[in-house]
C-alpha cells in the first residue's frame, strides 16, 4: 500500500490485530485492518471492501496510535 495514499494520512487503521488475520467469516464494512500477517483468503476478503495493511507500515504512518482499535 502506498504511503502517498491520502486515506493513510487521516486514518491509518480502524483495527489493529497483533497477530495473523485468518479468512473465516465475512466483512461487510469498509475498514482498514493492520496486522502482522494475513492469510490469502483474509487479505482477499478485506481488500474487497477495505484495506489490508502490514502492522509495520501502520506504526510508521501513525506512531501515536490515534483513532485505532486493537483486537486480540
């Protein structure tokens, strides 16, 4: 994901997962998910309605961690 994406400047992640996101279930809301890793099916499902971001990139772009929810 490009660091020039304007959405990253205002909202880097709606959700942060400090682990691997798996592809079970469905996602119906436009959401940005930052995680350590994504399964192939999880990334496909997220990208269909939102954005999947590597956790390192989320931390670089939002070092204060503002406007995020951590899910474990």
